[in-house]
């Protein structure tokens, strides 16, 4: 009996899917929102810092100086003094750049090297929306942008107030503070740490899942093997399990099932033995009286044939009873090295009379090889297969009995019977080893079932190769005999 692997996903795959998919989804969602929230928070924090610096720096810029400065005044004393103030503020606040723009977004002062009064500030052109708010009296910060050095920067703006001709307070310029968004480096590191953490979590889940799956499936696989053993009829050894969980409950339930099957089989064996005993005794008496009757009617040919027919039926009934007993009983094996060549010689000699009666030619091809087995039980199996082959063959056909080594160099002994009879179709091939299944008018249907049972107990297996109209080949592969220094026993 062979247990097929399930086609559906294994427990390990199901657990991995059940654990990994939600975990990966949660990690992805968490990582996405964590980065977005962190990015937004850091961006807002940097914007507040820059606008704060800008507001504080506006106190260093006077309206009179701005009104005085015009394109070409870069080397004037006022321009140099204002630029020195802004450079000190830049260095003390650790920002990248501080500049002052008029309402037309032209430079009034700039700490950037090479910047001149009256230059167009092209970066500020992209911040027109923010600057509209600044010239309306609010502070604002720009979106992040990439500088010529490929670094990320942000600008904070604050209004610079002055007095118009009517004595009213108005925004006359804006002061911008540019700083590098260095926190993005930390954000990139955070992303790397999150990916690393996610990978570690995934690996941990896989390891735990594999461990849990193995701890779950290992006892289940062991129980599957025990179920396979019970299905093969080996009911003596109990199922043991130290587990107290559901697997242990299943093991105890299977053990109870095994005990129930064992008790039922014992009852069945007793019943069959009793029936066979009750039938065998009358058969013996009938056979005795049939023998006496044969002597009485020896002179009358017609009556003698009737008595001989009675005796043939009695022999058939005896075989039926013996088959029932053999199938129902436990057959302890007496394993020893067996010479298959000597066994085949013995079997061929026994079956030769049946072959001659059926006008079938019996051929023997025997290589001397040793197998581990019970000689009597193997003889029974081989005689059954040979009898089936002779029965399936037409007069004049050839039936071959052979033995040898299945895999050269591996010492795998086999015994084989081949005929050129009617063959077995696919539908019958699946049933011929079923107990009580037969295609003959007279037959118990236990011959092949009993033979398979014997070979299974030997640890061997059947190979059936048949084609309708061309014949059948049945091969029995057996366990090799152990190597010994002394010569092995033979049948």
C-alpha cells in the first residue's frame, strides 16, 4: 500500500501563506506610512526652523540700506556691511545661504559667492506662490528642491517691513534662508533599517513557521505510516504517542481502531477455522465412503465415472477449505536463505503433470541466486502463479518459469512466470489481487490475494505486465539473502 502525496498545498506552504502575507502587508503599510509621516514631520520642522531664522534675521536689515542699494553697488560700504552681517548669521545658524529679494525678486544682498545686486533669483521664481504669501505679511517655506550639487535643500521666507510715504507699515522685501535637508540622509537610513528589520522579521517568521510545521507534520506523517501499516494488516504493534494534544488524541483513536480491527480479525479467524473444521470432518467421511463405493462399482464403468466425479468435487472442496484457512490464519514466516534455482526445479516438477494434462509446454530458466524467504510459502505462491498461467494458456502454448537477478550487480532476486495466454485487461488488472475476486466458474478468488499477502510479508512486491491477446508476465521481487561465510541453506 502506498500513500500518495497530497496535490493540495502542504501544511508548511499554508502556514507560510497565512503568516507571511499578512506580515508582509503590515510591514509594507507600516513602512510606507512611517516614512510619509516622518518625512512630513521633518519637512515641517525644517520649514519652521528656517522661517524662524529668517524672521530673526530681518532685524539686521534696514530699510534705508535697501533703498540705497542699487545694481552696481556691490563694492559699496553699505553692501559689504550688510553682506558681512548675513554671512555671520549664516555661519552662526549653520545654514547654506541667506539672501534678500525685493518685490521684483531681484537680489539686494546674497551670501552666495558670485551673487550680485540686481541679479534675478531663479530659484525664487519657482516659489512664487510662497512669496505671494510672504509679501502679504506671512512667513512661508518652499518645497524641497535639488541644488546644483545634487543635494536636497529647502528655503524659508520672512517679510521685511518698511514705512511708505504715507507713514504706513508695508512689506518692502523678503529674506530667504536656505538650508540642506540633511534629515533625508537619516530618512534613507531609516528606510534601510526598516527594510532590514522587515527582512529579519520575515526570516524569523519563516524559521518559526518551518519549525511549527515540522513539529505538526512529523507526528502526522508518522501516523500516516502507522495507518499504512494497519491497512496492510499488521495489527500487532500498538501506536505510541507521548503527545497530549490533538495529534495524541488521533493516535489514541487510531490505536483503539487497531485494537478493534485486531479483535474482529481474531474473531473472524476463529469463525473461519471453526467453519473449516466443521466442513473438513464431513469431507473426510465422504471421501472415505466414496473410496469404498469406488471399490463396489469398479466393474460398472458408468457408475465408476460418477464416483470419480464425486471424488474430484471433494478434492475441489478440500482446496477451497484449505485456501480459506490459509488466508484467514496468521502465517509466521520462517525466513532463511533460499536457492531460487532449486525452488524452481521443485515447482516445475510438481506442475509438470498439470501442464501435460493441459497440453502446455513448461520451460524453466533458472539462474542460481539466493533470496531471503520462507521456502514453503514461496513454493505456494509460485505454484499458484504457475497454475494460473497453465490454465490461461491454450494447448501447445509455452509457459516459462524463470528466476534470476533483477538488477545486475545489485543482487535483487526475482521469480517470474510468463505465459502467452489471453492476457488481462486494465479493468481486471486492478481487481485480480482483491480477495474472493475470480473470473473462473470454479475458484475461491483467494489464490492471488493470498500470494500477494505472502510476498508483502516477505518485503517484496509484485510486477504485473499483461496485454490482452499476447499473454501475461508476473514478476516477484524478493529481498536478497544476507552474505555469509558459510554456504546458505537451500530448499
